[in-house]
């Protein structure tokens, strides 16, 4: 099938939405929004309220354009909240990995293939690390390269500071099980490194979605955190949590932040944000009934 749909002017976009049943309180204001936030981007937020089996996509719930934009703004503010929270976790993770492994194995342990479980993944990851370090314009990297001839690449506390969270996640997951990896895991309140590996992987994906302005609300995640049965501190009592919905990752973030940043405003900020959106159905994001009674949310 060949794509033949023509582009729509902003007045035509409004007319299309009205014909499908979307209400407008102020079409001039709507035109302003559509000139700055694309029709196609907004479509991701109207989708759950439409009959998408019908080629005309009529709205099956009475909803206004202004309410859709309220939902859009909620999602944007949620991405900002999560991006800032994951930043704290990322910085703490780098710090703990570098410290525990460097104290025991020296400055360039990350280049030692014997530290890793899978040689293929090690070779792939270390080459990516070299590429990311070479691209870095950080002053401390440039100083090392202009001052020292050997080893070629800077020590762990420099090199691992400039790689992506995604690569850091892959390196950590491939490290052999040992006391250093166990220590990093327990410092995040977990008992099994496999659980922490899955959390880092999921949060790296979530961070990338936030950084690229992708929809977080109502998303089904393909990269999911493993939810532990045993943790050092109270986690979740509720059963049947959907690991592919956002609530699971919100809970993982909250659990770690309570350890590394005890005075964080994450919980109060999230609760305040939830109250700003009338269209929000928390179950769509995996929130269980009485979620606020969980100890980590109090």
C-alpha cells in the first residue's frame, strides 16, 4: 500500500479533530498549541479515547482539546521529574562501581577481560567505551591525554564518568559475580545483583525515553525491572504489580532515592503532579489500589 495522505493545515487539523468528536473551548488557543506541538505528537494522547478500529477514529469519550493538552503537559512534567531522579541514581551508581572495583583491582580494572563473564560482550563494550572517551571534550579527559602516554585511556574514575548510562549498565551486567558487585548491590538496598542489573537496564531505557521527549504516560515497556521478593528495606507489599507499566519503575526509583537521597522531594512532587491532571487514570500506568498506603510512598 502506498501512503497518499496529504498534510493538513492547522485549521484543517482542528476541523478533523472536531469531526471526530473532540471538543474545543478556544480554537485560537488550540491553533497556537498546534503550531508548537505537532498534531501527530498530540495523537499519542488522544489515542486511548478514540475507537481506533474505525478508520475515522471517532472519540468514544467526551473529552476536550484542553484536557488532552493538560495530559500532554502532565507527561512532559513527569519526564522532567524522572530525568532528574534518574540522574541522581546514575551519579551514585557510577561512584559506587568505580570506588568498589578500583579499590580492589586498581585504576584500569575495566580493561581486564578476566573481570567479565562474556568475552564477546566485553570486547564490544570496551570498544564502545573507547569511542565514547575519544569523543569526550571533558577537561579532565583532555588533560589526561595531553599529560600521560600510558595507559592510553584514563583510569576508571575518568573513563566511566563520560560513558552513557546504557553502556555502564552493560558493563556492570557483564561483570563476574564477586564481593565488589555484591557490595554495590547492597548499597542500593538489594540482595541480588541480578535485580540491580535489571533495574539499571530499565532505568537507562526510561532515561533515554525522557531525554528524547517520548511519551511516558500509559506506555508499555519492553525493558522491565525484575521485582524482588526480598529487599534490605521495605519495598512493595502489593501483589500482581505489572512490571511492564510505569508504576513498577516509579517504585524502583523511589526505593533507591530513599537510600541515596533521604531528603528527596520525589514522592511529594509526584503526588502533586498526579493531582494536576483530570484525565489521568492511575491504573493505566499500573498503580494498584491504595498505592499511597505502601510504606515507600508515605
